[in-house]
């Protein structure tokens, strides 16, 4: 096998490997975007639950104040 043939085979293999890596990179990028999106959704849910918890705490404080006022 001549040096030129070996070089052509190596170039062909490099092209194949490059396309494979490019495809894997695109898949990883898509996975990262998906994870980022679901993380953002989770953060929004957490924030909504925190607001709800604050509202419930305020209601409890109000009820406690009313009970204390009735007992006084």
C-alpha cells in the first residue's frame, strides 16, 4: 500500500470520526438545553410554592392573633 493510499484512508477515517463527534456534540447540546429548561421550570415551581407558603404563614399568624385577642 502506498503512502498516498494510507494518507487517503487516514483522511477518510478522520472525516468519519469528525462527523461522528459533531453528531454527538449536537446530541449533548440538545440534552443540555433540555436539562436547562426543566431546571428553569423547577425553579419557577419552587418560587410559586415559596409564595404559597408565605401566604399560608401570614394566614396562620392572623389566626393566632385573633385567638390571642379572644383569650385576652
